[in-house]
């Protein structure tokens, strides 16, 4: 909800009439680039071109290449191989076969092991389902526990391989969530991950997620974790805080009441993201949107001016919403 639209209906009707003036719908070029990359990797995977998969993974891992909004190419490499939850059981079994063939063909590959562990973790949640614990069948619990244990064993067996991969720790953190690790053990894993690659943001967002009350934390724990991590990292600090807030918001969390986030710190992180990724219309558009939600017209107006009328429908849904938000920000900023 855009909090500043408490004068709503009049503003929206007015903006609908002028929504096409000075507004240019722009395509999500980053999304298209990511989709194209994922498609290429998936074709290697589907066709069991394991040499190509190894080459792609090594290139993404060594370069630490990011798309223009900050997503690591390595993340998309692994996620391109995911099996959708709605797929039938025989498709999940096919994926299992491909992963086993990959490890057999490349027994010393960290990539093959991490990919299989990620698959088994997803397969475990597929068996459990997304409902409350009391809705899970006895068979579902058994498969959930067995598959998580197997994923854990796969990762531990690859721990001493010479090549390291940040997704090893990310996969381990998902297993820790499912197995309900003790806080000390989870914290140790997180600290080890961050020490290995402090610039990999999923480490922070994953741990923050596990600290939500629905899992193993109390209200405010997720944001407190982000604040503590940000204080230790003079380079990435504001961005860490912003990425955690973005992640929590995307999961439907009440940032400022339940999660106890600070808009000032969130906005400082958004400003840092815009500065680091100046070509990202997605980040700039998102910053304008959440500034409106926070009733910060001055910041929103600044972001809108940088957008220069460029509207990404993946952020705004339609021109009218963009136009209404822009008009509100400009009006309030002048007051």
C-alpha cells in the first residue's frame, strides 16, 4: 500500500488521464538476459552435457560476474536446473538420475555435488509439502528427513575438494533450515560462509529468513542480524541491510512493525545499491516504490527524477500506479 495515497481516489483518477504523458514503458532487459542464460544452462543440463556445465560454472564462479541488478550469474547457473514443485514424480526421478550421472562422470566436481545436494533439498520439501507440520503425512516426514540427510552427506563428502564454491554454503544453510540446526551451529555455518565470500548476499538473506518467528527467531531478530552484519562490513554494510529488507518484504513481512526495520537505514542501503548498480532500472524503480510506501516523498521524488519517466511494469504493474506515485512524490516533495 502506498501510504501517501490517503488522498487516493482523486489522485488516481487524475493520474489515469495523464498516465501516458512523459511515461515510457521499458522492457526488463536484465530479466531477459537472465532467462536467456538460464535457458542455455538448462539445455546443457537436460542433454547431459556435463563438460559444458562444468565450464559454465567455473566461469561464473571465478569471475563472480553479476547481472546489472546484482544477482550473481552463479546463482542463476544453479537455479536453472531446479525442478518445479508441480512437476510429476517421474520428472523428479529423472532429475535424480541426471544428477547421479553427472557425479559419476565428474567424481571430483564440486559443482556436481552442490547441484545434487540442492536438488535433494528441494526434493525433500516436495515430499513434505508447504503446509503446517500437522498436515504432513508420516511418509512425507520420512522422505523429508531421509532426503535432507542424503543432501547433507553429499555436501560433507565434497567439503575437502580443492575447488570451493559459495553455493556450497548456501546449500548447507537450506539444509540447516530444514533440519532445525541449533542456533550455535547455524551461526557457525553462517560465519564461515561470510568469511569465505562476504559479498554474496544470499548468505545474509538466508540467515535472516531462518530468524523469522515462523522458523527459529523472535520479532526483530532478522533485522538485528542484518544490522550486526552491516556494522562489521564497511564496504557492503548498507547494501547488506537493504538486501535483507528487500528479501523480508518480498516474503510479506511487516518491515517496520514486526521486523523492526529502520527506513533510514533501508533507504541508505537503497541509495548505495543505486550507486553501485547505476544501470539497473529495477533497483531504481524498486527504490521509488518502497520510498512511497514509507511516505518518504523527498527520496521517492529523487528516484523518480532519475527514472526520467521510464516505467518497468514488473515493478509497477501498470502505468496508472506509476503515474500516481510519481505525481504524489512530486507534489509532497514541494510542500
